[in-house]
C-alpha cells in the first residue's frame, strides 16, 4: 500500500481477518490448497512482489466445509504443516487411485483387505458402545489420505489441536469446520438447518435452534443438560479428526445428488442409486452423534433436546457451500472475509455465487439469522453476466448501506471464485482420483487464482487486499481512503448493478495458458471403482 501509514494504523487497531474454503470434493480441496499456499508466508516466493504471502499468518479465523474441511483438517492436524510438505509426503495426499479403491479397483484382494481394515476400526467404535453409520467408514477412508499417522490415526482427535505448540503460540488461525443438523427422517436440508461448528475447544451452534456449545474433547459423553449422567464419568476420543472431516463431507448424500451426472450406464446407475437410497432411507447416510451432547439443553428452542440422538450431515447441503456462517457471528467481530469459492454450480462445474446468495437470503429471510448481517449480493445470472464469478469481487463496500450502527458493520466479503488461469480446474465433484500431475496443476492454478497470476492481471491486487483488510476500521473512524484504495474499490466493489437476463452456458477459457496433465482419468473415477463401491457397501451394511 502507498500513502498509508501501516505502523500508525496497526498501533491502534489489529484487523480481524477470516478465510473460508468452500466445499466441492477434491476439486475444492486442491484449488483451496493452492489458494492456501499463496497466502502462506512459508511458501517460497509468496512474499515477493505481486504475491499475498502472510495473509494466512495475519488471519484470526479459518473455516472449511466438505472438501474445504479436508484441506483445513489435513494442514492443522499434521502440526500446521505446509502444502508443499503434504505434496511431497508420499503417504498422504496420494490420489492416484480412488479413495474407494486405493489399491486399484481391479485388485480385489487388496481392496477387500482395505475394507476389512476400515470395518475393524469402525467395529472398535461399535464395540465401545457407540452407534455407527456409513459416515464412520467414509471417515476412516478419508483419514488414510489426509492424516499422517499410522492407519490415518484412529486415536487422533480434533481437540488435540489445542495441545500443539503452533496452536498455543497462535501461529495458526483458529480452525473451524462446519456441518449441518438433520432431524431423523429428513431428506432435504433447508436453509433453516442448524449449522454446527467444530473448533479445537468446543462443538455447537450459534443458531437460535440451539445457541449452545460443549467442550469438544468430551463429546460422546452421556450428559443431561450438560451434566454427566454418572458423576465424574466422561468419554474421550469421540472427536476423531477423520470423523469430523467425514461428517462435514457426508459422502452418500452427495452420491445420491450427483448420480445423474456420473456418465454410468443407466442400468448400473439405477442399481447403485437403489442401494444408496436404501441406505439413506435407513438414516445411515448421516453422522450419528449419539449420545446427544445437547440432550435437555435449551428445550424451549432446541428441537433435538428431547432425543438422545443427534444426526449431522455435509456442511454444504443447506446451500451455504462457503463456511461463512461462523465468521459473520457478531461476537467474533470479523472485519473482512476472504471467501474462496470452489463450488460446482454451473453445468461445467464453475461457481456462480450460489453459496453467497444462500448466506445472504438466510440473513434476511430465515428464522436463523440470530442478529447476523450480510452484504447484499445479486442473483446468479448477474454473477455470470457481469463476470463476478471469474474474478475477485468485494461485497459490502459501504457498511452504512447495511446498518447505520458502525459497531455492527458486518465483514467486508472478498469473493474469490475458481477460475482457469493455468489449468482447467472445473473437475467434477465425483472425480475421486487425480494423478500427481493433475493434483499439482490444480494447486498451481489455485495459487494463481489467489494472486491473480502473481498480480500479472492487476499489479495493484496485493495492495487491494490490504485496502480490503483495513476498510472497516477506516469506516468506523470516518477516515478517507487513499487514492490507491479508492481505485481498488472502484475496480473490485460490486456497485449494485444487476443483469438478470438468462446467460449463455458459462464456458470460460484459460486466462493464461492451460497446461495439460496428460491423459485425463475422470472416467476412471466411476467406471473402475464400481466393484469396490458395491463390495465396500455390502461389507459395511453387513456390519451395520
């Protein structure tokens, strides 16, 4: 930033920054990894001219859901490691074969042993007296890809993050993972679903249908209104980090939703669809958090207060596919949110602002707003017609348009959507296998998304990031923006213009030059894992 006294500003105020990574399977996880890498000052070259390294270290909160939770969980549980180290690790972040058949779907013996190991680990939980569901199997499989411990660390908990030196020394942002509540028998998640958050200290929700938290390390305990049913007796270990990530990315709901786009032959697709729907009908497509940690808690407002069961599902199934909800809570006083949208909203798997719209509509229409405010955003057609879904856009640039109370200004939202800079990163959510080349090119493209091609598309982009960070406090103090920041806001702020005409199919071209990863393996993601899926489902259902 020029003509701005950073030292004087920081001597009286430290901006509160939040970063949110969307869901979207491996596409979201890998694109998000590149964006994360660009923000991390530990990445070589990230603090050079044209880059934004250090944004991660400056952030107070970081949130992820579904595929974004895999990214976040994998980094923080592995001692807040770097993306480069995860890429080079070898025993994690290896996606050459699908998670459903990591030894290759045609290696039936190895695949059977793999599922036997998953079954054994889930059976241990069942034998300990806890209810299990298919999400437990999905979680143990995820752990093997993202948690760098033997067998994916069956004993590694999310609450253990709080015991690490990097957490204690505030070297990492406060990590939050999001999931949605689902009442028994529900198959559709409404915009009024209760949004739950997991952080290293607590688990719960700010929503008026609960408005309570419980210590993260003791979920799984038998309690009534927060008090152990047996004096002094609590459970530990329920908050397995894989189970937290698995809950936020409840696989089987996604499979049912996305089956029509898999390209499978109709008869085979119908067979799998029938199998999955049978599982869903038995409520085994959810994550079971029994005994309910919120039994008898706030019974006048809490629908689950009368049941010993608490069931949760994928954090993006209420439409809020970017985990903005924890970051817009007034008590956290966030100044700016960098919202990384790697959703697949269009036919060709690009974002179109749907996630932002869901959060905005919830803030103005739903009964769950609980005093949260959110900037106005346009409809999806406007996002595409004005190009807001292929470049960064600032929403809420004038806090006075949202509320006259300067102390209640909601965060400024810096929306950064998935775009093709150096790789066509619109991979289907269903693709579960990536070559090492594809993985690395996705990450490289994510880096370019966050930096606007190392500022080659706008040399002022890093300064504009700075302008966004300081803006809310400047508004509160009535300070005038510098000329540089005025230009940034002219270039990046949505000015309220709308164009709701139905757009043509959105098919962007590479902004730089698309690189090739060789033969694509997208077809393999389903065609060669069907045997593994069915054999795994049969094994899992037998145990359930």
